[in-house]
C-alpha cells in the first residue's frame, strides 16, 4: 500500500489547482456578489458560463464519471477523482465550473446507466455539455423520507402516459432558471413488495401541473442561484417512455445513485475543512491578542493540530472507500461508504466550527466563507441519508458479519 497519487491524478490535480488559483479564488467573492445583485436571484450569473468554457478548454470537465460510463466523462476511478473533487470543494460554488456539481452528477450517472437512447439524447447530452441543470425529487414534507419506502407521490399509468400527483421539498437545483429536468421518485404500485413499489420518472420542469411553490432555506441560507425547492405535482402528465427502466425499479435506482453521490459530498467536505484550516492558520498569525499573535497560544496550536488530524483521518477513509468502490463495486463497498458518510460531515462541522471560533465575529460574517461552508457541512448530516440511518445500517451489518449471518448482497 502506498499513499501517493498516481502520475495521472497528480497531473490533473496540478492543472486543477492552477485553474483554481488563476480563475476561481480571485473571483470567489465577485461571484457571490453577482448572485445577490442579479435581478433574478435564481438565474446563474453570466460569469459562470465563461468559467465553464475555460474549464472545458483546460480539459477539466466531467471529471466525476468513471470508466464504466465511457464515452461519457473523463474515465477516472473514484480514487483518482477524490483529490480533484476535494480541490473543487474548497470553494462552495466551484464544482459547477467543472460540471461536477450535485445533483447533476447523480442525475447524469442515472441517465447514463438507466436512460434510454432517447433520454440520453434529450437530457444527458445537454447535461454533459453543461447547457442545462437538473434536480432529483424524492423527499416529501408529509412523510419521514429518510425511509424511502414512505414516499407517497403517486405515479399512475393512464394509456401512453403517467399521471403524477404529490408534493416534494428540498429538491435541490429546482429553483434555478436553467433547471430543465427533474428525476422524480414516486410509487407506481403501493401494493407491491416494499422495495418494488417505487419508480423514477423524468419530468421536464415546464410540464403543465408542475408548480415550484417556494424556495426552502437550509440553515438560513437559500443557496442561490441553485436553491432547494418545494414542488407540487398536480395531475402532471408525461409520456410513459419517461419512466426509467421500468415500474418497481425506483428503489434500486435510488440505491445505485446514492453511493457515488455520498462519497462525492465527503470529498467536497474534506476540501471545505482543509480550506477552513488554511484560513485559520492565516488568521491566527495575523491576529494579536494579549500581546502576541494567536498562533503563539498553546490552545490555538492544539486546535490547529487536532483539525489537521481530523481532516487527515477522514481523507484516508474517503480514499479507502473510493478504492473499495473501484475494486469491488458500490454494493460491496456500502459499509465503508456509510462509514465515511457518517465521519466526513461530522469532521467538517467540527473543523469549520473551530476555524470560525479562531476568526472571532469575522468567522460568522459575510466576509469569510466559513459560516456558509459550515451550513453546507451541517446539512450533509441529513442530505443523502441522515447519520442515524447510516449508523443503523452499518451497525446492523457489522453485527451480522460478526455472527456470520449477513445475507448475500
Ligand atoms: C440542504 C438539503 C438539500 C437536500 N437536497 C435534496 C434533494 O435534492 N432531493 C431530495 O429528494 N432530498 C433532498 N434533501 C432532503 C434529505 O435527503 C432529507 O432531509 C433526508 O433524507 C431526511 O429525510 P427527512 O427530512 O424527511 O427526515 P425524517 O425522515 O423525518 O427523519 C428525521 C430524523 O429522524 C432521525 N431518524 C430517522 N431514521 C432513524 C433511525 N432509523 N434511527 C434513529 N434516528 C432516525 C434522524 O435523525 C433524522 O434526521 C435535502 C436536504 C437538505 C437539508
């Protein structure tokens, strides 16, 4: 076992870091100002388009799609992608520049894997080109959605169409004016076996009966221009061909998308935490209290050391999970994916919280990215499955393994 990045990864990482230094950090705040000064806060500022063109030209595009999805994507392994995703995670909005942002990445994987040729032509190609954005609508306000079998939205066959009725919320991306397509999870057969009741269906945003009711806040942030929407589906009719794979496949598709989606959030969170540590190191050198820079206080040094240890532990676990996914597949790697999905958001919350503390009031202000980054990290303890659900499943599997009873698969 060795811990060096491969020459291919190192070369991409060098290019990505150079791109971040030249094109992202210098305009980090300008982009946030552009979002807030836009006449429509849900429309992406035009500077994003020019950054995307530069990233494409630099060969830093669709890095997230592994080899099995070729000819789509860059064909990197999860292990190769991990440090790149981490680097993008250092600036909250930068993943979109490289067409590597959630929920589009998960939706592109789903469309590549489960979409028909027509779906790929109509939705996957513009997504891969970064021309449109997308959303994934599973969570519902009326039911405990951490248990996906609770989902109530009805998807009912009527001739050559499906009719959809239900209410979703926290549909990330659906507020954005460039979001053109939603992958919607609902029930086609409530009487079927518990995990065969659900299906996933493609619903264009402009379909009659789709109403975006309101943007939801996450920890007080609206996360413009992407947003998290509450969406009502009132007798929404789409062609039957919009159903992905077939009736009853929705739960299996959801499980498939969540593995990579979860680890990508962890990779980004390691970037968030590392950036917070870097900012903290800078700040404590500059700030003088009680006659000396904060960096000379022993408790500050201990905190900095602990932050480093926490990040490094999570980074190594993430790399191990990525490697296991590459070598044995997402299903076999599910325990270690659950482990890192528990570890990384908690680590990031702790590290960013300490960085905020070292910044004093400034850490909570709009002049630093720390509070928005903390809010993001905190929400990932919920999104893509709350910690408790991952712990319940991981604990169950570990106990079964211990007594040799784990069911195959
Ligand atoms: C910023 C943000 C973005 C999101 N984006 C999306 C999106 O794009 N699409 C989408 O569909 N959803 C999205 N979500 C929703 C997210 O996936 C859900 O919030 C999550 O699955 C939990 O569902 P719930 O909110 O209904 O919580 P509930 O199911 O009501 O659960 C509440 C709490 O109960 C506890 N709990 C649940 N099960 C157990 C258990 N077995 N043991 C012990 N405790 C338990 C947990 O602490 C959990 O947080 C997003 C959420 C946030 C905050």
